[in-house]
C-alpha cells in the first residue's frame, strides 16, 4: 500500500508553490496525498512567520502533527528560520528543514523510509520540480527569493535572506516544461519580484523573454512592489498574453506611515502608476495588502488609508493587523497601537474591501472575457477570467482547462461575488 502524505501550507504564494512542487515529488514516487485532517505516514508543515497569527497557526499545526502515532513530521518554512532553537528542543519532529533546504524534503523522507540517512546540503532555493497537473489549473513558477529592502515592520529579509534571482534560462525551461505538461496559465512568484536581476537581465527583460514563448497560454504576475514600477513595466501589460491584474502592495495610504514603514514610494507615486495602467486598460484589477495599526497610526492617518483605498478602487484588499516582530526596526517604536483598536480598524477595512470588490466586479458586466475553466458539472462551468475574477456560465461539451470566450451578463452576491456570463459562440 502506498504511503500517505499530508501537507499543511501557511502563508504566501511562494510557500504554496514550494509545497505543490514537493507534493508532485511524492506523487511521482507513488505516495498518496491526503488531507491534513486524515491519518498519514508523513506530515509536512510549511510554516509562515510574517505575523503573530502566522506563528500561532504554524505552532498549532506542528502540535497537531506531533500528536500523531509514529508518523514522520517535517517542519519547514519561515517559522523554522525564526524559531529554530525553540523547535530543536521539541520532541516529535523528525526533520526541521530551513527554507534554503526545503527542496530536499522528498529525498530525506524517502531515504528515511528506506533506512538511509541523507545529508541535507543542497542549498539551491530554485531547485523545485514541475508541479503535477492534477494539483492546480495554474502553474506557479518561482523566479526570485529573499529581499534586501528591510521595510521597518518586516521579518522576511531576516528569515528568507538577501534577494537572489533565478537564471533566465532555468525560468524559461521551467515555463516551457509546464506548458508542455498542459498548463495554460503561468503565475510568477517571488518574495520581491520587482528587484529581479540576474546577470543584467532585469524584471522587464525577463517578462519580455517569457512573453516570447509560443502557444495558447497567458501570464499572470502575482505581486509587485510599487517602487520599481515604471513606464516600461506598465507597457508590458499591453501584451496580449499578459493578464490585466496586479497585486500592488500599498501597505498604507498615509505618506507619514509609509515613511515610517521605510517604504520607498509615496501614495502620490502609487496612484500615478495606477492611473497610467488604467489609462491603457480601464478595467485593470488592482488588488493590494494594507497594514492597519502600524505604530503611530492616528485616527487621521488611518482615515488617509481609507480614502486612498476608495480613490484607487481596489478589486480586493488583503488586510493585516500590524504585528510586532522582534528584531525589526518597528518593534522598537514606542507608539504601538492598542490591539482592540487594530481589530476595529481591521474590521473597517474588511467591510470597505467587500464593498469595493463588489463595485469593481459589477463594473465588469458587459465585458468580454477569456475564462480558463477550472470546474465543470452537468454543463455548468466556472473558472477565472482575464481580470482574475471568478466567472460562472452554462455551456455544452466544454472541458476543464479549456479557454472559453464569455460575455459577462451579471453578478451573484456573496462573500466572493461571482460574475455570471454566457458563452460567445463562433
Ligand atoms: S519589500 Fe518590504 S515587505 Fe516586502 S518582503 Fe521585502 S522587506 Fe518585506
């Protein structure tokens, strides 16, 4: 009987990508992937440490796995890099694997079951294999790791290390291999992709090379930092293979707070970028991260963030309550904000985000979109359109992973409002 592997992935898209690649390694070797709630021979927890909440969730997941009977427990990810000494003294963890060595988990576990001991010394942070097609409709490709920016609130540069960029040819080969595997949407990921630079090939050059790869497929750039956005990058979005969606991290709409956060752009610069993008592509979907309750955030400065969000008209706001991370500059700031107030502000932004999301999606009624089908049942289909908004429609004899042209005719209310559409014949 095949051995069962359960993975729990916390945090960002990078962790998800790395877990998918790891799951694919296990599948290819005949292991079975099961849900984290089921009994398994191997539990892998890919942790996150970006906030106190992420630490708590990582800990809970580790504790749950440690209670299992005789299972192999692998703990990896950013929480390992930030709390290694604590974790090293705990029982029930078979392997504690730092981010740098994450790509060796499959070999270590497989060798363990064969009674061998491997030394985990491969430190290539890009040595991840092609994702199995059964796991996702979109293939995520890692192009970069680490960050040199040291924003005052962020622990990531301390746990992921300095920025490193993956060689151009490795990226192109990986994309070609995923396309040959049948994927039709490629998503790029990294910790701070805007600072990609490998042997003089910068982010814009890289995208230019990627877009030259032939075939019926599309490219999604997940998340970028505003400071590196210039006309050249904005121009890239006019390419037919580029999808009109970008997660552009704002973090605060207050110039004062942005400075204290050591972000290297102003809100004025941010809104000018959005203006330029939407001059070219009017319905362009901008989503963002926003931190509430950063030290020194008065009611007035919080209101500046609210006004900024309304002005931009975000398609979604991912809100974080500021979390004091030991070792960062902002942890030493004396004007910390009360937790109750952070909760209140977080709720205000959540409600605003729902409203803005609904308004944005409603504005897409009447547009024509190319939907990549993710689910089908009894001639009812759903998938994501160009703008990264979910669309439902009826049709005949269509298949998962087909592109279909759909006219958007309505919207269905709910926590994640779906667009409703009709297939455009011919
Ligand atoms: S750009 Fe700033 S927020 Fe983003 S990972 Fe780097 S230090 Fe953290």
